[in-house]
C-alpha cells in the first residue's frame, strides 16, 4: 500500500500490531513514504496509554483515536486539554488502574457473541 502510494495515513492498532515497538516500526515505514500515522485504539484506556507513548515519539503522528479516557478504570483518567490529551508523566505507561472499579466490571462468562448463520 505504501510503495504504491495507495494510502496517506496508516492506522495500526498497538494492541493487535505487536505492541509499542512494532507500531513504532510501522510508523517508521510509513514515514519513509511520507505517510502519517493515526493509531487505531478501540479497546480502552490501557491501550490508549500505550498509543500515547507511540504518539509522543514518532515524527509523523497525525491524530489519536480513543473510545474511553479511563473513567471507571483508571485512578486518574486522561483529560482532554485544549483538544489534546497531555502525555502521562508517571513510570511505565503512566497510568494506575482503579482495582476496585475494574473488579466490578469482571466478565461473568454468561454472555456469548450471537452466532448468525444461514
């Protein structure tokens, strides 16, 4: 896709692409072809924290998708300030899980994805 200039923006998902390092490699490959990176992040605040680490260190970062800033999952949820999420400054991914809040969301195992068949 990049060699044929069929895309101008790549959207790797840090959680599915192989982690932070692999996503940085994808971003570097995209940069070689003058393409931007907009990490895909449909999973939640832990994945968002990993994405923010990538965003901070790749020169071709464009924008960050997110579905949850961490309310009900993190002790200090991310905040949007002037249209941006400030980078975490704490060790590791820069987040701390709210164990009590997360414990209340544990999957009981009683639901299954509906199987649609002809």
